[in-house]
């Protein structure tokens, strides 16, 4: 079951997530990775919490 990526409490550093990169927002292509940093400061975000993966890619959490 997919978590709700719009709530910051559901996203932890070190967890495996699927994100949408800025360049993939139109195609909705998901990129898998491990969270290194959580970049969104607010508790929720309608498009997903923005994170940086361990490989340096930045995007919004979908799953």
C-alpha cells in the first residue's frame, strides 16, 4: 500500500520512496530512491513533499 506523500510525517530520511522529478512532472514518470534530505518545511504539501535522494536527485514524493 502506498503512503500519502503529501504529509511530511509519512516521509523519513532513509526510507525508500518514488518521486516525480521536475523534468518528469508532465509525464508523471516515477524515480525510485532513498531519502537523504527532506526539503519541504511545512507539514503538508498538495503536490507531495520535496526531498533529495542519496544520488542527489530532487523531486516530490508520490509513494
